[in-house]
C-alpha cells in the first residue's frame, strides 16, 4: 500500500493497479489463513473472502469498488488507495 500511495499522483495507472491488486490478494490470503480455510492460489481468493464467516461479507465488492476508482486521475488513484487501506484486516 505504501508503494501505491507513493505513485498515486504520478499517473502510472498500470503500476498502481498492480500494487492494489497485489494488496487485495495478500489480504485475501490473510483472511483465509485467519479462518483456517485452504487457499491454493489467487484464483477466486478475493470473492472467496466474502464466503468466510469471520470476514466481511462485502469484501469483494469493496475491492472491486476500489479498483474501479482507478480512472487515470490523481484523485481516483488516491481514492482507490484509501479505499483499500480502509478494508478490514483479520485480528
């Protein structure tokens, strides 16, 4: 997230998208580990979080909203970073 925040105003949407997607997937792994649920790879890991009883039911929707905020503008980039930063994390 720190790397994404550093480049948010530079207009590098591709790199920012990669950083944010990576953060969402890693957070997905964390939720699966917290629930002691098996996650083999990245395929379906973000939507899978919403099916875990200990995780937020709208996790995948919030990730999609954050990534959708990437519209090429510095404002959209900063909004996307902030939206992902505010996602709940497992305890």
